[in-house]
């Protein structure tokens, strides 16, 4: 009997050794929203290498890794962890249905820009792209942001992420932010800590615009401001005053358009913020 047990244990040991590490390891638990427009994060063993659909993700010294999914993300994504606790996981990304939003009364030149405005628009897109491309390696900022965002302004939500926008009857790109309708001059507060990477008083489409970098290419953008009260390079904390609501750029009335990006993916701020408080 003892001999039979030794043989069984030996066979089981050989079977376990023959299994790939990914089959033995439990994959990471993710927080956040596994949905189009969502951001997720989890902890892996420090020093691990993580990829999402073959693209490397940042891994902080404490093992935090983050991934985001755009408006039209595919229904699945392959997450691979290599290192001390290797694993492979297929993420199921929930699909969303988006509304069509018709917006009338915007300045017609912002719907169909005249040729003399095209060079300005090109320069400004490069400016915004460069600000979002900065890779600020600040674990303290990212960890603080993932602990919770607050609303930069409190008020009625007049526009939501993902809506197909039709301006003055002309279909345009989807809306990638959440709009808060409040009067011109209403304070705009930093929703989480970060460093200002863009502070422009008058961009063609977005008017007064601020980009706030939360670290590792996670950023917030604030559009249509009447006042920009920060400078590039300035570090702010959650709740600090950064600007004032306005109706600059392509807007029909005073409101804040709050957008968020992770790398080149537009994500939904409303998924990261608590329910909108009552004014």
C-alpha cells in the first residue's frame, strides 16, 4: 500500500511539473469597469511583465497595472502576465448602446471649418496630442487617482460619453466626455491629483482647455472654459481650483466637458466618478 501511494505521489508531482505556469497560477482580480469606455486595474507580483492584446502595460513598483478600453472596444481582450505568478486571462468587455444627440445653434464655422482655419486646427491637435503623450512616471499620482475621482463641477448632466453628435444637422465624431451644465464662471476643481500638461485659453474646437496628467498616461481634459487658472507644469491636488466654466469653442451654452484618456483610448469619466451629487 505504501509503495502504491509513493508511486501515485510521484506521478502527480511529475504531472504538476509538466503543467505550464499559467495553468497553475490564479490570474489577477480586476477593479473598475470591464465595459466599453471603462478603466480597470489590479495587482500582479512586482517585477511582472503584463501585456494586453500583445501590447505591454505599465506595472508600478507595488504591482499595480492599469488598462483602458475605448468607445468601440472589441468584445474580448487577452491579458497575459509573465513572471513570478504567470497567467493568461480572456477579458470579456461589455458592449454599450449609445444615443444620438442633435446639437443645434453651434457656430457654423466650427461644424464646417473654412480652409483658412485648417492649419490652426492641425497645430492645435498636435499640441493636445503631445500633452496626452507625456508619460509622467508618478506612482503617487496614479495611486491617488485610482483611489477615487470627484466631480470637477456639480450640476445637471447634459451630455454623456459615446453619444453620436449631429451638429446643425451634420454628423460628426462621437462625444467622448460628460457635460455638466452650469453658468459661466462656475468653479472647476481638479477631480484628482496631477500635473498640468496643457493650459490653453482659446482652442478652435474646445475653447479654454486644460489637460491634467494623473500619471502613466491617464489624463483628464476640461473643455469650453471661460478662464484657465493654472499653468503647464503646475502640480495640483484633488479639489484645487483650476478654471471656470464657459461656452468657448464649439458650444451652444455654458457647460463643462470633462473627458478622460488612457494612452490613445478615450474612457468614460462617469464610470470613475461617484453618482452626481445634488446641487
